[in-house]
């Protein structure tokens, strides 16, 4: 991962309007021509990851997420997801509810 910041071209992030409900966390605007060019340039396998951050001055901005997991991290994450998918989802019944 590089320490150089890459700001998302054509993407503007602002704090929500003061009258917005609490569940609105940010307002995002896209200048499509600029953002599409940025997305084409930085996408990997059809995905583009961007992080919304806050500057020391309190202003929100969008930065390209350049994190690339190691093979071990990918394996560990995949195994964790597989175990969660295979785990029972509580569809059974307690042992004391067995009719025999």
C-alpha cells in the first residue's frame, strides 16, 4: 500500500445538511465524466474502493483505498466467511424440546 494519497476525481463528499435526519452521514456528488475516467483508471477486476475521510479541518473528502491484502489475509478471510456460511442459523430447536 502506498502512502501517497489519491483523491477521487469527480467525487465530492460533504457533511449532511443541518436539517438532515441523524441516519444521513454524508452527502456525495459525482461529476460523472471526471469520476468515470478516475474509475476506469483505478478499478481492479471491476471494483473501485474509496474511503470517506475527514481532514484535520473537519472537511470530508474521498480517497482511493489502495489496500491490497496479502494471500494469507485473503485465505483467512475466505475461511472465516466459509465457516460462517456453513454454521447453523438457529433453525433447530433446543434439546429439551425434542419429542422423544
